[in-house]
């Protein structure tokens, strides 16, 4: 079945979807994006993703092309048209396509933003067998720009990090700056020591994860201790458990870092419980 995508107000077959070669997302990585999970045909944490999208656009002085109800309608319509039970909806907004390439921003009064959405079908997304075995990560130097709190389409170095991990026989990479872990290539990073969940504090150095916020809220409601602070790879290697969170992986245990086993080398009870809580609670309020 040909996938239906959304491009600038129209639902079109994916092989007919087009944007200008002068689009600033293509030429300058001048755009932002969000990825929202779909479970049982409903959107997970949509309000959080919409709020972060608004923040990212504001930080880049980019106009918002749609109101929240319209954005929700587009997401739902794509889920319906593509018959998605479990999967993802990807949204990208760029500053648009001016008449020619230029470093200066185009006038928003004459250049409309480009809006693209598409779905990815992921049957059994919440039942990934990897969650029962855990993933392996390596550590790499964080060489990204300084505003990682803005969810931009500048994903070259994270892609390079993924490839470094693949070449090392691992699943992902944790990036390190000034001796401390910032985050994974597409996720937030955590360790657990003496029943305390430790993850880096919010700032410009990391993305303000929507799944991160929900998981920490659920953890506190479950009377789990949480510390938002920096931690090192050395500290991670001595942890009882480790895990990551993201919109597509939810809560995913980490069982190895730089070739060294974490804890017992299998997913631990805290990460497993957090994954269970997150999925249960998120499904209750999915839209």
C-alpha cells in the first residue's frame, strides 16, 4: 500500500510528495521536528510534543504554521489513512523556500513555512524483544552545537554516533562533554545506583525529552528517588542499572557500556518497572 503523507496542506501519495530545492531545511538544516508514538491507534504524549514544538519554533524565531487542534487533526488523519495501529508520526517544519539560497532568514510575510508529516508503521512497537535483553552503548565525544535543547533537524553528528556504535558492535552511543554524559544519540541517558535514578539536569546541553519528563514524573509518583545531575562514564560503569528513554523506545535498559557489563548484565528491576508504568499510564491518556 502506498503511504499517504502530508505536505503543506495536502495529503498525497509518498511518491508524489515534493518540496523546493531551495527549502531551508534542505540547504541550511533550518527546521525543527517532532516524533510522536502511536499505540493502539492513539497518539502518546501528543500535548508534550506539541508544546516542545512550539518552544523550538520560538527559540528559532520561526512562525508556527498551525494551531494545536489542527495539528492534532492532521496527526489523526494520517494515522487513519495509513491504518497505523502501532508506529510513529514524524513532523518537520522548516523556514520555507525563499526564491534563492541566502544565509539571512527570509521574510515570514512572503515565505511560508514548509510543513511535512509522515507515518512509520511499527507493529508491536511496545513489545520490542530488545527490552527483555537490553542494549549496548559506547561513549563518544559530544561534538554537536551548543543548543541541543532545540529539536532541530541538524542530526548529522548523532547519525555519525550511531554509525560509530554500529562499527563497534553496539546499539547506540552516549555522548560525553567535559567529562560528563550529556545524552544518547537520540535519547536521554540514565543510571541507577542504590535505588536512585540519576539523569542529567535540563539545560542547553540536552534535549528536554518528553518521555524523560513523563518517566521522571511517574518515578516520583511511585516513590522512587530521582537525582537530576551530571554523571560520568566511570560512575555509569559502577551503576546497578542503566537505561535510556525516547518517544520510540520508551524505557530501554542498557546492559553494557564500552564493553563492560552493567550490573548483572541483564535488564534490572527498576528499568523494567519504569517501562511498565510508562506504557500503562501513557496508554490511559493517549489521544
